[in-house]
C-alpha cells in the first residue's frame, strides 16, 4: 500500500504530491487527512506532511520510494470532504495545496480534552446483594461502601467516589478485577458559553418575515437547495428569519453554520441564538484559546451541537450533515481572506453547500454588488424585507453641502445643522454618534470650494498623493505633478483632505463643554477588549457622544441614540478603489440605521462636499435600488467586477529593480500567451501600500469577462514562475476580485 503525501514546506516550488510506502504496522491506522512524519530530501530530514489519498499501486521507481516514519500523534486530522474543498480553493485562488489545507484546518494542534471518568456497576441486583453481604462479612468497609453507592446509582462520577466516599484507587481496582464494576472514561469538551438556557419568547412574524420563512421551508422540505439573498433593511428582523430557517434544518437532523463578521459577533447576538437553541449552539472566535477551539470542532464532529456561529473560518466546521450556511452582513470585506488562498467566504460557502447538499442564505441591508448582480441574473433567490419589524420608522436624513457652509463663513468640521441638532439632543438627554468616514491611507486631493476631486484619466479612481509631490494612480501607475489650484474652478483651496477622530473629539469638547465624549478608533482600541469596553460604556449611557471611525457603525444596538452625524461622508468615495462608491453607500446606510432604534425616531446628518454623487444621494434617500442601478452601470462601463472579473497579480521583493524587471516579464508573458482570450492587462502599478517593511510591492491587474479565463491564466503563470529561476527571490500571489488592496 502507498500513500500520497503533501509535504509541509512553505515553498511554492514544492507544491507536489510525493508517494510513500506505508509500513506494515501503520496499515490499519492510516487514512487521508492524517498528518504524518516522513523522510524528505537527500539527507532524509524528518518533516511533516498530510496524506491526501491511499493507493495500491506505485507510480514511481519502487526502489526509490521511501517509507512513512510515523503518524503525527498529536495532530488533528483533516476530513476527506475538507481536503476536497481545499483542493478546489487552491484551484480557484492559487497558492499551494499546503496553504489551502491549513486554511480548512483552523486548528493544528490537538489539545488534550479533559477526560472524565466514571464507574459503572456490572452486576445484577441479586449479584450485588450477594457481593455486598460478602464484603460486610469480611469487614471490608470501603468496598462495601462503594458497592452500596453503586446499588443506589449504577453510574458514579470517579471524583465523587474518591472524594466524597473516601474510597481509594486500589479499592476501585480490586472491584474492577472482581468484575463488579468497570472504569469508563469519556472526553469532555469545553463549552465556551456558560449559561445556555433556552427561553423561547413567542414572536409574531411580520408578513415579510413569514413570506421568506415559508419560501425557504417549502424549498427545503421539497429537497430544493439554493442560495438565497435576503435583502432586509436594518431592523427588519433578519436574525429572527435566520433562526427560523435554522430550526427547519435542525428539525431535519441537519446542522447549520452562521457566519458573522467578528466585529458584530457580540455577546448579545450569541445570546439570541442560545435562547433559541440552548446548548446545541457553539461559537468559534479569536478570543477562544486553541484548546477551546479544538473542543468546538470536536463537538461539531461528534454531533453534540447543531449550530456553529463564528467569523469566516467557522465555514470549515466539520459537521456530519450540513444543511445550511448563513452569511450575515454578507457585504462585509472581512469575508475576504487576506492570506493565500485569498478566498471569499461567500464563494466557498456556495461551493461547499453544493457539494454537501446544503443551502446558503446571504443577508444584508446593503447587499454587495456581487450578490445582487447574481440574484438579478437568477442565480440566487432574492427576498426583500423593506420594513422594520415593529413600529420604528427609518431615520430622517439631512444632507449638508459643506461647500455652502464654507461660503457662509462656517469653517468648522461641524455644520450649523449638526451643531443645532447636537445641542438639542444633549438637552433631551439622548445620545449622539459622530462617525468620521475615513479609511486607511486615503490621501486624495480635493477642492474645498467646489468639491472637485482629482482622478486618474484612465481609471476613474482618485489619485493619491505620494512623497515628493507626485499624484499617482494605484491602478495603472499613471502619474502627474501635484496641483496647486483646482482644475475645475481655479480655487487655491485645494489639497489633501485630512481630519482625524482625535481632532473631532477635541473640537466637540470645546464646542459642547457640558457633553461627555467617548472616542473609538484604532488608537483607543489597541488593547484587548477595549473595543467592547467603549461600546458598553456608551450603551450604559456613561457618555453622550461617541466619536469614531467606521468601527462604531456596526453591530451594536443603542436605543438611546437619536442622532448620527456622518462627517466627511464622501471621504471614502475617493479611495483609490473601484469599490469606493459601494463602500460609501454601505457605510452611510449602516450609519443611518444606527439612529432611532429605540422608541424615539432618529435623525441623520450627512456632511459632504459632493451631495450630488449618486452614492451620497442614494444613501440619503435610503434607496438601495437607485444606488445599485447607477453603480452597476459604472462597473459595466469600466469592466469591473461583478460584471467582469479582475485578477490582481501581487509581486513582492526586497530588490526594487529586480521587482520592476520581473513585473515587466510577467506582463509580457501574459500578453504573449493570451492568444484570442478576451483580457485586459493593466499596470504594473503600486498597490495602496507600495512598501511594507522594506519589501517592495507591485501589482498587475488582469480583467476578463469570464472568471475561468483568469483561473486558466493563473495556472499558466504559476507554471511559468515555477520554471524560471528569476522569480525565486520574489513572492507572487494572486487575488481574484480583490477587496482590500
Ligand atoms: P436585523 O438583523 O434585520 O437588523 P433583527 O433580527 O436584529 O433585525 O431585529 C431587530 C429587532 O427587532 C430585534 O430586537 C428583534 O428581536 C426584533 N424583532 C424582529 N422581528 C420581530 C417581530 N416579528 N416582532 C417583534 N420584534 C421583532
Ligand atoms: Zn474647485
Ligand atoms: Zn489609472
């Protein structure tokens, strides 16, 4: 017998399967997915690898095939289904098989689960009575005591016996030898949530909710499996719908995975699921220890739970009979992995569901362009919930044109309207959120008088300012000198837009000295748990105003918040990213959804230099359709996803000159082999961050109508890179339909 083994060496060029002979003593123990120790290379270094399959025949010279040394005793095995999933991911997204295997196996080390021992009585009533009389006659008190206890309760906890009954191990052993009892042990897995009590509240579903629930039930019970897109406004009761769908699946003896962005995976959310499913629910998140995570995986595998809630990686939960995968807040960029393989949870979920005969539900108040595009094509079943579930109205939105504020002599970051409303809410003892829509390194140039933003003439994304005064396009590499006056209106008030949350906090404190202000951003959330502390302080009304970045607009429900201010609403419009319109619309809509979740209706102020931009207009009108129509036209015109497909080839190297040269070769190679294939090659250009820790980075974009074309191109490029030693010093990765470059 032989085993195909993938060797665990982080080296792109070694992504091959090696055949090993299985030694006689391991024959019965070995199966695909196990980690093994194998001799490798000339020196027969002992390294690790994964068995991917077994075979009867040897494909190589028999005399050269080496033998597996041993099974890695403390490792976690990968399930066969997940190996297949990993192979699919490698094929779709590039990278090595070992990288893909490690992705589907979020926990590597087996951490010994606690073992619980108990004693089981093996004798019948009569036999016990006889034995007991015997012990008593012989005055063997401890034995008699133990047997009496077992007669009461035929299964006893080991600890209880030794501690409470004061019976020692030799006594227990003696009884075991006489066939009176058996010592049994079982593994006990930790449960990360302590109070898992079911407490069903009766809920009357709205008509919209019922419609979705019934549609899903009908499909599911008829054996129809599909992908659903649930587009429901914030507060429309999507979570309740998910839980009802899960109930349908669980009633059929199947299991469900619920993906939630880590940031929204709050205690409140988890408790809602616990109230519904009791201790048949578990969570997976980064706050659990490796041991706890391992235990959750084992509980899932053993059928101890029905529902797993967690961020992206929970997608790989080894449930025996998966019925449903829910992806909440489907549009969130965190669903895209930033490590190779750079997979998108939505795509992998749909593939896994297809293979395992499960359904997928994607939910969002602001569905991603991808999801809505697929739904419109009829690939997903679309359901809409347009109304909030009980009473609450949607917030009233005011758009303020900041150019006019400047003309009227207000140079503050806060518009007159916003100042007025803040004053009002402070007096009414209600809460306020001020959200600065800023993203990473957005160093775009804009005119404060007319709002004009300087963009790349070829790509329609904003140019970024670089050191040395150049303005650069991060897509195609186009450059021009920095402008000193506005090309639209001639104003000299043009420059880099910069304002931080710290600045806003100071300003707000100066303007409203009576207000208690909290700030939440990268700086104030560095410490573990500080994120939650700030949010819970605000929830407990220890502050009147919460100032923060986009972090504050997600997840939590603050019933006392009746005013949300979005400062520099258009800031995220001009990041150098074709998704900036989408991100802006999503953020503003989510922010508006924060206002007026309690009894009092909410108001929202959107401050912008570009009130006519369709993303701003649509979010002010809370009109998803209007946004989608405009945005899809732009994507189609420019050939961006989801209409076409984009593959980023990311190259990184310490040597900038070598990197430039390699990118040139790569681009030439693509152009040479493209043949009749319809594709566009753009770049090489600098990605948003063009140097990290002295490693230079470049990116080549390839656009094609068909995804498949890009996958084939990726395969050929991987081969080309493998056989050319010139690329050895370089790290080259692929990113399909990138989101976070
Ligand atoms: P979403 O996930 O769409 O934002 P949720 O499911 O969180 O909405 O619902 C918002 C709030 O409304 C929650 O407190 C939830 O318990 C409540 N809710 C949802 N559906 C109903 C209903 N049919 N009747 C009463 N309350 C509901
Ligand atoms: Zn101008
Ligand atoms: Zn460009």
